[in-house]
C-alpha cells in the first residue's frame, strides 16, 4: 500500500522557518557596505567626542578633570539613532521590492506576517549587538580618560533606552518603505522629519519656553533641571535611558523647567539666566512618559508597515 506524504508533517517547524528569515535579514544587513560605513561613522563620532577634551588638555598643559559620571551620561543623540536606523532598516522592505527579491521570498512556505516579524527581529538583534559594542567602547574609554565611573550598573538601561529611541526611526522607515517601495523616498522622508523635529524644539523653546508639547514628538523634548542637583534633563524620546536612570537615582525629585532669558545671557557667566518657572513634574513622570510615547510611535508605525506589507501587490 502506497503511503501518501503529509505536507504538514514534512514542513519545517514555525520556529525553524522564522529563524531562517531572521538569519537572512541579519546576514543581509551585515554584508551591506552602507551598514558598515554607518557603524564606522558612529564610532568615529564617539571617538572624537571622547578624545577631543583629552587632546585639548594635553595641548594646553591643563590636567583633565576626573568625571565619574561621564559614561552613564554620554547617552545617545537623535542623529546617531537616525544613522543606526538608516543603516539597518532603510531598505529592509523597499529594496526587496526594487530588486524583485521579494518575489522568491513570498513564494517560500512562510506568511507575510512571518516575513515581517523575521525582518523586525533581525533588525532588533543587529541593533542591540551594535549598541552593546558601542557603549562597551564608551565605558572603557571613559574609565581610561576620566577615571572611576559611577552607576555603571545602569549601562544596560542606557543600551535599551537607545534601542527604543532608535526603533522609532526603524518603525518609520519600515512604514514609509512598505508604502512607497522606494529607498530614496524612504531616506528623504526620514531626514525631513528628523530635521523638522530637530529645529522645532529650539524655536519653540526660545519663544514660549520648554513646552510640554515637545515631549510628545520624537526628539530631545523639553529641557529642565532636577531640583536640588546639577543634573540637566531632556525629557523627550532621545533620552529614555537617562530619564529612567535619573528616576532610579532621584525617585522623589522633581524636574523644573525654566524659560531661558536670551537677552540676559552674558559671556563668562557661570549660569544661564532664566525668565521664570514654566512648570514642574516628577522624575517618574518624565521616565514613564518618554517610554510610553516611544512605544506608542513604534507600535503605531509598525502596524502601518505591517498592514501595508500584507496588502501590497507583488508582481513577478
């Protein structure tokens, strides 16, 4: 009696197929010259920031001051987050459509949802490895240049915060890429939005002070100070890790936001003159809001990207 093969029994498991997609995405990312160049650029930027004070100290003959909080406060910037996002996610979907490689991919025994999740998880792994290496390098350099460093137990929080901040731009690139199916349009859209948020904060801050509205857009948010300390806080999505660390270090403290008096600034003054208190809020709210806002952007944009990918028409 001839046995009829069972296609479901012969099909690889869900995890096997999913991990094959993740490996595909990771290897594709690692082999891209663009990713290597951007990774190198980020390390060059970090090196310049780290070494420049030391070089100035040597040239002037003035011994560099110890800074035990340098590593934990180094943090990231919106520009670095955008660079990492572009390096790993800018053509994750758009390039597949442009080159036609999406056709053989969707003919495999995998769903479009699995393809989407595989690309997303592959990007996540590449980014977290990159940030672990970057912040490990920054920590080691800080120990050498500035001496003993405090609160290094919170470095994993800084890494995860930077990852979350970066994923706002990753999700945006996914959404634009799946809708436009064009890499150039995807890059231009991301850069335009970044510049818009980058210039909006200082303009709004100059005319109206540190507006709470800034905290609900990607970027640095409003700038304030933790009451009773010399700690400066940027309450937006670019500083998620630092906001959580500030809450851990000062759980009962409040952040005060003052409007800067631009006309009263004088060269050589030890402090920046202010024109009055705008508002005050606890460090717990700053930390929770920055995480919640980032999560909302990421979830919303990823849903848009997933729906667009599911509904996209793929022709041979």
